C-alpha cells in the first residue's frame, strides 16, 4: 500500500479535504439543496410532528435527547434519499443522541445498531462522502443477497446473546431483530443497493414496534415512536420518488 493511502484506496489528503469541507458553508448548501420537493415537504411535516410530540411530554433531559436525536436522524434519512453525503454528519450526531435514550430504556441492541451506523455509514460518508455520493446505484444481485443474509444471521445471534446473557433487556427478541434489520440495511446502503429501502421499511416497522412497546412499558416517551413512523414515509419516497428509484428505472 502506498504511503498516505487508506485501506479504501483514498489518499489521506482527500480524507482531510472531506473533513475540512464539513466546516464550510458550501458543504451544507450542497447537502440541503437539490432534494425532491416531496422530501422538503416531508421534512417540514416530520419536524413539526417530532417537536410537537416531544413538547407534549414536557421538557426534561430525555425528552430533549429524544427530540434532537429524532429530528436530526429523520433529516439524515432524507439526506440519504436525496443521495447527499451530509447524511454522515447528521447520522453521527443522531446516533449518539439516540444511543443515550436507548441506554436509559435498556434497548441495548439498538445502541449497537446506532454505533454500527456511526462507523459504517456516518464516519464512512464523512471521510469518503464524495466517492460514495458519485457511485452508481445498483439493483440487488446474488452477491448482495448473500451479504445481506450472512450479515443478518450473524448479527441476530450476537445481539440476542447480548440482550439475554450479557446486558439483560426487557425486550430482547424485538430489540435484537430490529437492530439486525437495521445493520443489514446499513450494509446495503454502503454498497449502494437500491433494495436497502425494503430493508429500511422493515426496520422502520420493527422500530415503531420496539419504541411503541418501550413507551407503553414506561421506559421512554413517544418521540422515537413518532420518528420511526416518519421514517416509513421516507422509505416510500426512497422506493418510488427519489434518485434511487429513478436510477433503477433508467437501468431497465
């Protein structure tokens, strides 16, 4: 390997330049411009829902963490749908905030999922964002299915063991399965498979169930439940009304 070259084949000056751009106005202008109109509308609706749900439960430490984590995470998913690398920075912040709430709620697999998002998606896009943004969106193939299946089996075994043998979760099955689906979706996202959105849709349903049950059992408020309901709306946009959908139509 050449000196000053990363394992991904990028030079360290390129990585440093990507990181420097985070502190420039152009980075945010690029990140939030060029979205489909439907994404802007859904962002506005979603932020109103998340903030309203949080305020309805009063302002305290966890409600503020839930609101901020939910709002930033929701914006991150829309940035992915718009094929914008700013999702890395947004995802990094939201992963930390949601992990704080998940720790309080004893949803330990969810914390692992957020940390894997942080490494595989967020830091990856922050370091190598331009390269990911410019890569071609692919249809699912045999290799993609193989990677997805292997990831899912290994992840569920490890996460369920975590929730039942190491750190005891009140909701081990749904917590482990929800995180398994999310981790598999992250792998497909990094690989630029359009089919990631089917996985995100399933993950959204599982997270709605997880955080709804968590709220009913008194371990969290309803903010993250509402956030993941909104994620499902973004999955619809991603599947049918986004650059990902248009790339697949053009390939046919």
